[in-house]
C-alpha cells in the first residue's frame, strides 16, 4: 500500500451537519476502495481562493480539508472519480507521499 495526501476544497456554504456528512463520504470512498484514513483534519475554514472556481456556482472561498491515507495504487483513480462527481467537493488534489 502507498501513502497519499489529499487536499480537498469543500463548498463554503455547507452547514455543520452537511460538512460532517461530506467528511464521512470522503473517508468512506477511501475505505470502499481498500484504503485506510490515517489522519483527517480541517486545514482552513473559509479561506479565500486565488481565483473563483465555477462548479454549480462560482466560489470565491472554500473550506480546506486535509486527508492522509494508505491505499493501493489502483484505488486512486476510483477515489478521484468519486470526489469529482460529488457536488459538495469543489476541487481535489491527491499526492503520493514518499516512504
């Protein structure tokens, strides 16, 4: 299994309950594909973005969520797809960490 780090920008207009549900969905997507979350933390609340991101509407701010996890390399494509189709996620960056 490889070690990965994901920075996920979440919609800033979500309520606390919607955020908790989304964070659960993020971890569940990793677990369903054979991975395990080692650390998950809110990195920044309502941080201003360098440029507006258009999803369903334009977002000038976002909540940054940092997730460290272990997963097989073939799971990353599936996880990226699940994050891309989720309406609550504005942007995602997944990086493989060196051992």
